[in-house]
């Protein structure tokens, strides 16, 4: 049987008689609007569905399918409140849309005035509602065990403030869960008695904002028996009129004054010590101007011990947490602050009257500085106090040359005539990254170099803001975004680059250690899209010798198709060439360096012969060269002087051999002969006497039975 929506509804809950008006109470189910059984008989439809779930739960409706006709209307309303709230209508209805109520009841209404009625298939289910997260009190904090029904929210105040209102609220179950009461506030009281003092803080009413006029506030601090009190001045800023701060060494206004703002121009950095267990503090203000007020930190300490040291906007480490004689304390500032005044290290001394040998230092946000850390903070001068008028501060931040700087400007709230400028370089002539005044929400900047210069200028005539105004700039060293990513080293090999920075066009060359060979591309280039031209190569162990190559004027005989260990190559020179070196090469394993050939590649040199000696020069003859020796293959040409006739071969060749020999005898140069009248020479020839070097010239005539011999 096919499972239809109507079947599902009938299985989950009771279907009333009127199918187009339904009250649904199940934890989940489906709704088809309008039902198929009704749309066939009605040209106009007005269907209403109300879904109600348990208290503390809401209703989630998901659109499974939607096919509305023009003019159809559909509305989702949250009806569990005193006033109904529209959640969605047909204008945003689409498949997959999820609508959630803020209470345990939701209403869905479908209306159509046409004969062709559209349809919608919905799925609903219950989900757990929760209370909204409670608001954190100003100068306080809140923690929550759970936002669901029964969960609790716990409130607390910063030191020096008192909680006004409940310290705990409970999330109560209802159609819409709610907290059991209003969130409390944290306020600074005007006076009070503080007994059994350990460590605490007193702030003037309204701090760090201005106090009000016509105040008279008395605080009495009382330490446990046998202990004394010490106070640190965190802040004292009074209006320049009759406002006054008095600190008395006792438990009444009549005690001896340790501090009087009328008489003391500067605050004692070391603070104040009581001689008894009491201190009396009085703050009075008149009807004229106001200011930030006071913030005083107090603590009790036992005899034989120093008081606990303190540094605002910093921290400390100690060799003794009881601050006994001999305890050594070292101070450090929070990021963005600089240690000033006092000493970085102090020691508790003098057993008879324990006291610190040096004054505690102060941590301040200073105007200007050079920073080489990879991450840190730049704060406006005196942060979080107000900066001064007419300031011109410059900070330089420098990271590694191949890195860049990301700036996270988290707070920027300065005067509209004040200016915060970021220069993309190491001085004020660099390109301006950004220049800002007034207020701006959080944003980020990125440099194109390894340096940035920050300049802050406050207008001498501007109205300086109060506490918490200025700027906070976090900076981080980041990888540069104008280069290819760094390539890793490879096992059993190394890399070298053509450029110290991996900019476009940089070539990285990979090489392997002896016994290994590069598999893949040896050269990778940084392309214009800042990607590498190929995949990373690897170095694999060599298992065969490399092909040694061919030898000119020779042929070679291989023992096999591959040059594995044990294989051989024999080189045979062509005719007329002689082998120089070993003709047989063998591949063998040389351990860590890998397989190598046992010999260097031979050479085939032209064969050499003994030279021919100069054959001599005939009388009246002219040789082409008079050198003493001629190499095999060279030639020697002869000619005769004018009036002489050359008899024999005019060109002789030095024929290679052992020894080399000339191709024939040198010719002779014969002068013109006087012949008998009417006689003609039948034949002439030349004979050489090798023993004595004579040449015999013979001529036979036609009419006379004789011949002429010339020597």
C-alpha cells in the first residue's frame, strides 16, 4: 500500500471531522495543505493548522514540497506569546525552507480563491527551546551552566565593583523559556568598610568614566590582627579645582595623613605602607568639573614579609609566593606595553624591617618603538587611558625578509582630526596602505614587504577621548602572497634556487646524493599564476650503470639490453683508427656511490705512420716544399726552371707503411738538346744510380746508329 501524507497523519494523531481545520499535538508529523480529499470539492480554501508541543519545546517546520498557484496565500505565525509574531509567508516559501517558532505553539494558514488550488507538503517536529544568553554586566562577567530549562547563569564583578542585583539566575520553563530575573549590574560604591583585608581594589564611582559632583566617599580598610596594609596607585585623576584624595594612617579622618592630593604633585611609585592594621581613605568632589577619579589596589601582609608586588598591564614571577625575606621577583609587561621606571628584578631584604630593595616598575603603552617580533601588539599611547594632544608617534615593525605582515586593527576609535597611517615599508616615504581617522570597525591589512611603519598623529586642538579610546593593532608574520609556495627538501638529495625569493620565473633545481638518481623533473619553475611547473621529483637508488655513450669512429658490442651490474660493453675502432684506452667496460657496484663503469670511455684515434724523408731536388728543379719529413698521405710537387723540360712524375705521394715510402722517384729537369740536322729522337729515358745518386739520360736517333748519353 502506498504511504500518503494523509495516511501518515492518521497514524500519528486523531483527524477531526473538518480536515481543513486541524489542532496537532504530536511531537512530529506531516501536513498536506490543503488535503487532497477537500481540494476536489472546493473552489476556495481557508485551511488552518495549529501545532502545539510540550512547554520548553519549539516547533520546527520544513517545506518538503511546494506548488502554489497564483494568488494563493500562506502564513506561519508564532502564537505562543501574548502577541502573535509572523515568521514567514508565501513570498519566501520554497522547497527546503525551515521555519522555527520561539514558543511551543505555531499556526499555519493556507488560503486560495481559485478553482485551481495549489498544494504544500510540510514536515514538523519539536525541538528544545533555550533562554537567550544573559547580558554580561559592564565591569563584570557571566558564566552559564546551560541555556535550556533549569540552566543557571552566574554573575560576578571585577575587583573594586559590587554586584547590584542577583548573583544567579535560572532558566525557567514556559511556552518561551525565560530567566528568573533581570541581569545585575556592577557598580563602584562611594565608600565602605572592608574587614579582614587580603587583596582588593577601590575605584571611584563611575570609574573608568568620570565621577559625579558633590561626592564625599569614605573607605576604611582593616587588615587581620598583626598585619599591615600596602596600597598601589593604579590611577589618580582629579579635576583641577577642589576635588581631593586623602589617605590616613589609621582608622579615622583624624589620623595622620600619608597622602594628600593638595600637597603632593606626583604619586609615589612605591605606594604607601601603613604602620598599623588600618587605612582611612577619603574622596571629596565639588560642584565644578569632574575627572576619571581613582583606582587603588590594596593588600594586607604579615610581619616578617614584604608586601605582594604589583605591576599594572604586566605580570610577575617569584621565587617565594609568601614574599618572605630573600624572595626574588621578576617583572614582564603584557604585549604592547613597555617596562619603565623601577627595576625588572627586585628582592625582599632586611629581616628586621622587610622591604623591597627596588621600586616595582611600570608598564606603559609608549609613543613610538622598533619591533622585530614575529607577532605582537601596538597600542595607542597610554592605552587604555586617553592619549595626549599633539602627539606624533612612529612604530616600525620588521619581520624576516621572505615574510609579510598581517595587521588586525581590532579597535580604532580616535578623534576625527587625529590620523593613524600605515606605510608599506620601513620609513614614511613608502606607499600608504591606509590612512584613518575617527572610528572604524575591525578590519585587516596586508603588507607587500617585510616592514611596515605606523604613524599616529593627534591634533593639538582636538578633544581627547576618555578611557578605552584609541587603537589596538595586532600584527602577525605571515607567508608572502606574491611568491610560489615553498618547495620541500627531498630525501637523499638537495635543492638550489636561482633567486633568493620564489617570485615568478624562479627555477628550483633538484639533485641527488651519490648512488641516487632524480626521478621526475629536475627543474621546477614558478609560473605566473604562482604555481610550480611540475610535481616534486624524488631521489631513487641507482640499480644500473648509466649509458656511457658511443665512441666516435667505432662500434660497440653489448652483453645485454640493460646496463645492470656485471654487464659489459666492448668498443672496436673502425679501420684506420687505433684504440686509446680499455676496449672493455664492466658495470660494477661501488657501494654507497652506486653502480659505476670500471673504466673511462676509450677513444679511437687515427692510425700513425713513420714520415717520408724529403726525396731530394733535381738539378734545375723546384720542389713545392723543402721540409725534411712528410707525413703519410702528404704530396710533394715538382717543376723545372725555364729552358728545362721535366721528365718523370711531377707529383709524389708519401704512401703509409712501416716505413712509409714515396710513390716514385723524383723527376729530372733536362735542358734543350742539340740534335743532328734532320734527325729526330726515337726514344728517351732516364735511369738513376741509387748508390751514387747519378741520373743517366738516353736519347736514340732515327738516322744514326748511335745514341747520346748524358750524365
